[in-house]
């Protein structure tokens, strides 16, 4: 029976698409290599140090506006600004940017998979090379591997990294608008006050910052302003007091730490020293790596070609309006549930990828079954999975052949979500056709 053969092919294509989007594609986004040739040039002469010691406290996931209102942090004075998270606004890519001065596009660290060990020079490596001590502590045992990989650590450091993860946990579980998030942020504020109390801020410098923010409903990873607007405060020796400065990208932390400690920046650094922390100087314009928007144009052209082909062959294909009824039913039901569960059209997924997979899975199977039932009632052709697959191919092709270059962030998400949608709707249509008598 040709219909059953088509349905079996459709099911195979659907499973292949899922494998591509969720496994091959996501794995290639987070690469083991960098797009840079790691520099081996010798360090330039060191500038004079501005401070005897720097303590960097990473309050994971603290949004700028929430940190702004913490009384313990307000009491410290110092210099405030928004640190703009690099995209994708996950923890690992931003810790890599903070320590190497290299954004995710070039470092290859784009997700939290932890598979990658960046072969790039970090500010911790620089400090050790110049005879300084590096210390790492906090509530996350993988932190040292992210900020001082391979480094011989000391109990006390001239450069100290401290991690506090409770704010991010509360953000994922309850969202940034929740009392739980505010309470965790207050705990972070009290921790910072204690750490500052142990320091001699006339000789030493304290830097408090977040790697990213959170959506009101929780989640980070995307480009939303509340997600990329991370908290930053610098206080102590060498730093201006009581000023609010314009935002700076996360990659600027590494060269700024180097300047404070009187060290050369990490060898592959692409960031700029935050000179406005030290004196009232005019800022050079921030040079951000451009993301090619031309890929959307390519998607539009290919969609137009597909539409024209569909129209030209409409008699041969014998499409009727009712054939698209199951798609509409599926789309409306799926996305109503998707938004109700708090998911955005982007990378800022709350509550983790596993739960995303389970929840969208149940939703997709339910919506797919309903679409099949409605489709049978209106006698729609069930082989529309081939058209869906064509749509997915368009997305994947428009995202670019080397998808790891991340040139179209929204498109990169569309490929993953497209694979998810196709798995459930395509699967439901094909299974229904296979078991049809
Ligand atoms: Zn997180």
C-alpha cells in the first residue's frame, strides 16, 4: 500500500530530523575546538599593579535590577554597571568569556555541557605564570575547572574566585520575580558583606558579578535584556567610588582583572580594559562581533521558492485547504500549552532541558493525537509530513552549513524547536496512517 510506505518513510525522516536537531546539531554548537588559533606569543611587559589582591565573587544568575536593591551591596559603594552576558547566556560560555576575554562564538564554549576544555589562556594562567597565587572556593565543585582549569591552586590567592549558586537555583525553580529568588539574592548579599569585611579595601579589591540574569518566569540562555543584564560591582583599591558606569560585555572582565593585578591580559583576549573603573576617561565604542542577519534573508528566499513550487504544482499535488487543518490544530494547541508552561521562543528555558523535553513531549503527543483525530474527521491527506520535513530542511539550511558558527541565534533555536515539533506532529500523522485499516 503506497500510503503505508509513505508513512513509514515519513516516520524515518521524522526520527532522523530529531536526531539531527537534538543530538548532532546541539553537540556541534558546543565544540571542543576554538575558532581562534591559540596565541603562543610571549607576554608583553606588565603594567604597575593597582591593588594587592582581587577577590571575584560570582553570584550566579543575579539580575542587575535585583542586585541593585540589595542593602549589603549598596552599602559597599564602589563602581556599578551592568555586565552584558555573551550569547548564549549560559554559565559555562560566560565563565569562559570572563576568564579568557573571548566570546562564545570564538571560544567554542556555547552550552553548559561541560564537554569542552577551552585551549585558551585564562587570567588564572597569567597570574600563575607571573608568580601569583590563585584560589578557588564556593558551593560548586566544578567551578575551579571552569575559572582556573589545570591550575595549581592555593588556599589563599592574590586572585581569588568564589562561587555562590543559590540565586541561579532559585531562578530556575521559581523565576526572578519570586520571593524565593529575592531571598536567595539577599543571602548572596550577606555573603558578600562578610567577604568584604575580611578584606582591607584600602589595599585590596572586591569584584562582585553575575554570569547572567533570569527571566521573570525563570531561565536564561537567550538574548532577553533581563537575562543578559548581569549584576556588577567593583569596590576597593584602584577603583572609583559611588559611580554608575555604562554597561560592558562579559569578556572585558579578564583584561580588567589583569590591569588591576599589574599583569598582561590573557593571550587570546578580545575584551577591553574597563578603564572607566579607574578614572573618568572617555570610553572607546564597544566593538561587538556582528551576527550575520543575512541568513534570515536566505530563509525568506527559500521559503518563497518552496511556496512558488507548491503553487505551480498544486494540481499535481492535489492539496486542498482541509489538508492543512491538522497543522493549524496542532500549532494552536502546542503553542498555547508551550507559552502557558512558561517557555519562550528562544534559549532561555526554565527548569532545565530534561524537563523541557518531557513537558513538550507530553504536550506534543497530546496535540499531535488531537490533530490526527481532527484530520480524520475532515478527511485531510495524512502525508503532509513530507512538507513539514521540507520546512525543517529549509531552517537547517538557512542556519548555515557550519552551524557551530552560531551566525543566526534565533535560527539556531528554530532548528531545535523545529525538530521537536516535527517529531510529535510528523510521528502522530505517520503512526496514524500506518495503523489505519
Ligand atoms: Zn542557570
